[in-house]
């Protein structure tokens, strides 16, 4: 049984059912989330017989690092192999010494079929479990200086995992039953202690899923992958849009803001000559004007085998200027980790 499939309460109940002190559950969680233990033998404040009993009952890691790549900008990407042989990806992104972000996956593959994304090229295999989602965060945490890994140089300051973005493989809103419990564990004080406002869930915009998130009132950031200002173009780029349309997506996003007070971010991948022309910017202004939203412009990260190209810097700058001039809040998110196949699904495909 995977230890990370157990919530804090479930682990405490296990100790009570075995006539063991409940406080031992807290000790185990500190070893897992704070001290980054990789085995029960490392949990030295537990009696040896208890460590043996835990090892006989539970498994700490159900995933293993199949590949590890790093880039000059500080990004590190892991390809993880699951118990059933499937593989997923997660990424450590460093913005500075105080901002270390885990980008995690929720599914093996993806069923949304976005035409510019490497993840969806092979479809979806299955949802990840709560434990498999949590293990990604902890594998990434173990990349940071601290217990189990010392700084590479004396100048390296201590780092801790500060943010989580659910922007890896898969559509998160199709796996909320596993994702929400995993994020609850990550944000708990006796977990990773990452506040809800430092967690972002990215979606292609499934209205029912957005409304469920709104009802849960978890205070997570919502990033909606828009990528086109009209249904005609979005149907081509994001085939799932044909089932509901942009109007329904925006209505759900508005409801999310009304119920949570959290501003929605609209992600927009710029594809040269396809969705980056001035008329597209003007249509986007018309679509989003008046909403308390942020538009994240993302120049396309090239994927081998796909025909799409990255816009010229001048085209990206002009697109941003038109949005800003139209009254929208805009940020340009430059790519990290190009040389480590950091786009979702790239490393998995090149490793099969």
C-alpha cells in the first residue's frame, strides 16, 4: 500500500488501530514532507520494530526517476516511471532563490487533443492517483538543497518548494477526485505547507469542472488555456472546445471569480501566423475587456514533428501592446528549459 495514498487522518487511524501512539503519525509525516526521507530506515526517532512494521505494510515510493535533465536557467525535469510501467513528467522551475515551483501532471497522457501539445499526441491512458500526484512534488523537493542534497556551491542559498502549478500532462479537471486531496495534503501545515494562493490549476476550460472548483472554494488560482479569441479558431486548436464553446467557458470563469474572488488567468500560446495576428489581438480585447483577468502570452515551445513555429519577438511584442492598449492586463511568459524538452510530453515521447 502506498503511504502517500493515506491522508493525515487515515495514517493516524492506522496507528490507533494497531494500538500505537497517534503522535507517531505526525513523526512519519515530518520525515516525509520536511526531512525528505526516502526510506523507513531513515526515520531514526521511530523504534526499529515500528520501522519494520511500517515497511511491511506500506511502500513510500511507487514511482522512480527514469530520467533527470537540467538546464542552465535552473530548470530540472524528471521523467517518472509508475508501478505499471507508464511514464509521466514533472518539472522544477526556478524564478529566483525564493521561488521554486513544481509543475506536476494529473494524467498519463491527455484526451483534450490540443494540436500544438506533445502530451496529447498519444491520447490519454489513465488518471493518476492521489499518491502519484503527491510523489511528483516530493521528487522535485528532493532536487532542492536540504536533507538528502547539499548545495552545488557555497553561494547557493537554501531553497524550498514555494509554488505548485498543475500544468503538466493531462487535464486536471478530469481528475479532481485525486487532485484535490493531493493538493490538500500539499497545502496542509503538516504537509508541504504551500498555501492555496501559491497553487495554480490549469485547464482547457471544462465548464462543469470549473464550477465544481468554484463550489469547493479552495482559493487556488485558475489558469484557463484559451489560445484563440473565436470558436472557429479554438475548435481547430483545442478540439474539446467543440463540446461547449468559449461563451460557456467564460461564464464558468466568471462564476469562479464571483464565488472565490480569485482573478482568472487566461493562457494564450502564440503560434506564428495562426493566432498571433493583430486581428486576433483585437478580437481577444473584445472578448475579455471588462473582466478582472490577466492574459499570459506564451510563445510556442517547438515540438519535434509538429508544424507550428514560435512567433518573432517583434510579433509577440506587438500582440502584447495591442492587448495592453485595449485595457487588458498582460504578461509574457518566456520559456524555460528548452534544452531539456520542457514542453509537456516531450521528454516522455523521446524516451519511449
